[in-house]
C-alpha cells in the first residue's frame, strides 16, 4: 500500500506541529474542568457576609437602638467621624458601602405618625445595599403595623415586640436541581475540541493534499502499476485513519476528564456529534489542500479560519455573550452548529424524538457542510486537472 504509507509518512513528519494543538486542547480542557468544578462547589454553598456601614444617629432612643440591633444581623458598624470629607473618603476607598443617618427628631415624629425620612448615602454598584434597605424597611414597616393596631404603645414595648417578631426565621430547604451540572462541564471540553480537532485535521489533510499536488509526484503515480481506483482507496483509508486516531485521542481525553458521565446517554450524542464534526473538519482540510499552494499559507489560513470561527461560534466566548448579528454570521460556519448541538445535548434529560430532534437537526446541518466542502473540493480538483 504505497499511497497509504506515503500519507502516513507525511503525517508523521508533521506530528510536532499537530501535537501543539492537541496539547493546547488538553491543557484548556483540564483548566476549564477544574475551574467549573470549583465554581460548582462554590455555587452549592451559601455564606452570609455582612456589609460595612456607617450608622450616624443624631439622637438616642430605644427605637433607634432597636433599629441598630436589627441592622447588626446584616452589617458591621464602622466608626467614622461625622465629617463630610471623612464620610466621602470612606465610601471612595470602600471602607463602607452604606452610610445611614438618623436625623434629630426622627423618633418623635415616627411615633406620632408624621412623615419623616432617614438619610442614606451608598455606593451605586454594591449589591449589598439591597440587604440594608430591606432590613431598614422591614423594621420600620413592622413598627408601623404595631402602632396602627396597638394604641398608646411605648417605645420599649414596641421594640420588644419587634425583637420577638423579627427574630423568627423560616427553614428553607434547597432541592437539588434536576439537570446534571457535570454535563455542562464536559460540554465545555467538547466545545473546545472544535478548535484542536479543526486545526489538526485541516493542517494534516492540507499537508497530504499539498504533497499529492506536486507535479513530479503526480507523474510518478501516473506511471506506477497502481490503478487510480486503488490509489484513491488507499488515500481515503489513510485520511480516515488519520481522522479517526485524532478524534479518538481527544475523545479519550474527554472521558478521562469526566469518568462519571461516560455511561450516560448524553455522552453517546456527544460522541456522535464530535464524529460528524470530524468528518466535516476532514473535508475542510481536503478543500483547503485543494486551494492553497504553499505550506506557509496553510498555517496562516488554518489559524485565521479556525480561530475566527471559534471566536464567533461560542467556543472561546459563550454564545450568551455574543450579539445577534455575530451569531447570524456564525450560523454559516459548521463550528456554530457543533457548539449548539453540544449545549443542547448537555440539557437533555429525556431522550424521546421530541427532545432529541433539535440535536439531530444540528448534526445533520454539520453533515451537510461536510458534503458541501467535499463536493466543492472535487470540483476544484477537476477544474485543475483540465486546466
């Protein structure tokens, strides 16, 4: 099998270059998997953190002391001089995120039902401000309810009722999610496979095609006793061997990164999707090899095409962060449908025809791209043969 052996020799010659992309894939996959695992662990734990605030009161009363005690559940009180510059500096340097001021006469007007406001200054970009506002509103609104239904209630009595009422807590049980978070993590690895798989297959196939496009080699093959049919069959066998080994290496890497998800039905669809994309990437390499004339141009074209398609298709940047126009452009690239299918596979929990139909549609589109690339390359080679 001289043609087959020649193809294998060409691949072996380019192994150092091809290994770079596989190593990058493995490194990125390990990094993404470990990061996702840490995020998942952090996301399953809730830790209540107190915010630093400055509480400035221009009067002392049991009602204000009760408010301060209630705020102490969600805030740490930082002593800051009641000076404009000092307060502004504290906010600017994030010593505090919230300044609450109780004006003089607040308690008397509040107890008599008059309209009175607290003064607050806060950082606009701090999410913890909402917890402070909720605590203040809950305390004062509950106090108003007691005052409306209990005549002549004293401050001390009101604070006692508030303390007993607001100290009650409801037990909350967080039910486990029905979706498998591990599948989302492994989907990242399969998405990144688009970069390494495309790069390796396009570079490898283009190198083979570039060698076979050499005029001297063509003349030698034309004079050889091997028929054109056998030559083409050996070439196809070599291409399939190269694509299969490349695909198998990266599939095994994905299995190793997440052994728990190997036996799930989702993994079967991940494998089918990646296998079809492998065929598509191989046909892309066949097309580029038919067009490009120099080895230097192959690397340049591969980097531009593969990196560009990965950036706009959701491999490097999640599709949720990409604009509609970008996604419309990406829909003309097989990588987009590969990533879309992986994301849909990760969400599958039922495997009837209704739920898997979108996945099958995306895989079919990738297969259509493969046929289009292969057909176009045949047309180009035929035109070159008769030109």
